């Protein structure tokens, strides 16, 4: 039988995979009504993922990586902004 930690981590993994797939499908969808529906579904999954993540964190089922320093955050922002131009 699954333990709480295993179920939470399995559900999170499924949500994360689903979110990655939404990006591909949304980008390739030409029908605007379908695109909006997919965006809504993705947003709901993002909200659900955040709720489950918070639950896992509070119950010790997940240990996040150490936070990035402000220097690393600024460097990444700079790199991403230069790629967009």
C-alpha cells in the first residue's frame, strides 16, 4: 500500500509532466477556443501543483534545493532578457 509521501510525490510527478506537455500543445494549437481551454486547464494544474507542493513541503515529504543567491537570480534574469531580444 502506498504511503502518504509516495502518493504525494507520484501525484506531483504527474502534474509536473502534465504541465510540461501543456506548453507543447498550447504552442501548436491553432484554434483559439481550444487554446483558451488548454490554457485554463494548465492554469488549474499549476494551482493544483502548488497546493500539493505546499502540502508536501509542510509534511516533510519534499525538500527543495537551497535558494539561489541574488547574484545568480540577477544573472539568470539578464541572460533570459538578452535571449528575448
